[in-house]
């Protein structure tokens, strides 16, 4: 009989946020697959849980997924945990879920802490509809493409960011999207938890020496400058300048304009030649 895979959410800071069900699940499974076994060992020791562990992180996810699936098929129950928060949300977990579905293995989520949701509800920004982008790409071209998508959003946008990249990301948002209202949440559930509200230009000044983990909430709701429908009201030149401001090159701009206006790329290219 096949075992079960449990996706167990762990605290994002305060250990008291661990649920009773999560602790009980970790006590009952046969094996715990942890993003960092040393980090998870501290958690297990705190709740007096003693179980075998296996390392399961981004760099070995492909190999270890197959190994873990074999263990579950053989009848073992396995818990997937990350260093903090919910597995699969900007952390390992997604790949093993796909593999489990393919092998008809039951997957059970054990709810708990999630930084993006808890940051959103204290942001004061609309919770009705939002897009989550996680960590922005490091690759310049990919980063441009993501900012191009964000600039056209007409809803709340949520990002994760590391402290050493926070200033650059805020400056990019100010330059490429505008001086919109945001909320930056730092060290959620920890001793130095902080929420910073205001326009990006104001928040940048308050984040000169950032420390800790950050969640950025962008208010792009009813922002006429970013509403996709406005492309129809723009001249081709205005449309071109919009993407040029985002850092796209000529080829990328023409491709994006054609997509926005639902016309062939050659037609847009010809109009610029004319």
C-alpha cells in the first residue's frame, strides 16, 4: 500500500506559530524531507520530535524527488518541510507534488504560516485580487520581462526580496512603474517585525540599511498608467516609449506592441519604418 506525502507549513519566525496538527504530523511520518536539515533539526528539537531526515532542496530536487517517490510507493509516509513557510511557495515542493500526482499518490497539505498572505492582510492594500511574483529574476533580460508584466497589472502585486537587493528593486519599481503606494513588511512574526507604508520614494528613504527578509506589496489597483486597456488609447509612439522606459530593446518593444494590439509584428515594424 502506498504511503502519503504531507506538505507541512513551518513557522516563518515565531516558533509558536507551528500548529498542533503540524507537530503531530511530523511525529507520525516515517521520514522528513527538509530544505536544510540543520535548520529543521532545531525545529524538531524544540517540539521534541525525533525522526529520520533527508536533505531536499532546490539543487537536488530533481534527483531526490524520484528517490522520495520510490519511498512513498514502498509504503512510507513522508513530510516535506522548508526552512520557513509553506512548501511550494518560492520553496521546494512543487516538483514532488507533480510527481506524486503522476504516480497517484495522495498529497495532504498541513496549513500554516505563509509570508505573502500575512503580509498582504496587514498592507492596507486591496486583498480582492492579487498577483504573486515571488523573487524577481537575476538575469537582466528576464527581469525586464517581469517588470513589463508588472507594469501592466491592475491589481495588488506581491514580491519577495532579500535585504541586499531591496534598494535596487525599490529603485527599479520607482523608475519603471512610478511612485506608487506600497507596503514593505520586514521580519514577519519575529522580534523586529516592521511594516513600512507610503509611496516608494518615501519607503526607499526608510530602507537605507535593510536587514532581514522582506515582502513588498504594490498597489497597482485602478492605476490608469498601468491599465492594459489604455494601450488602445495610446499612439504607437507613446506605446513605444512606455516599453522603452521599462528597458526593452527595439525588437522586444515591437513584439510586445504587436501582442498588446493583437496585430502581426511586421505590421508594427512597417509603421515605424514609415
